[in-house]
C-alpha cells in the first residue's frame, strides 16, 4: 500500500477562491525518522509492562497508524452549501 503523496484543497466562497496543493511526500521522511526513533521506546515500554495484552497493543500501534495513513490515499470529499464549496482530495 502506497502512502498519500499530495493533498489538494479547494475552497470557493462568494467572492474568494483558494486552491492549495500540499505535498505530503515531504512529510514522509520526517515520519520515518519519528518511527525509527520511537521503535526502541515502544520495545522498552512493551518489555516493562507486565500485561501481555498491553505490550501487544503498544507494539501494534505504530504499524496500525501507518496502515491508516496509507489507506487515506484516494479519499475525496466534496461539500457544497449554497454558494460555498469545499473539496479535499488525498492522492
């Protein structure tokens, strides 16, 4: 599963229009560094907790979060209310 690369945001109102292209690909190296630094901390927390269920949930939190972020790719949201319109696309 590929992570999202761009976020397109378009807001149209009565007199103004805003279009933004936000490159999410720039954030992925930062997220990778945070995950790599957080892995030893998660392992220590899992090793120190006495409960097996709690340690399992600590170890699975990182991969599940990355899975949720990667599944956002292809999301499209278009909201119209009278003259106003908001469009969000994650590609």
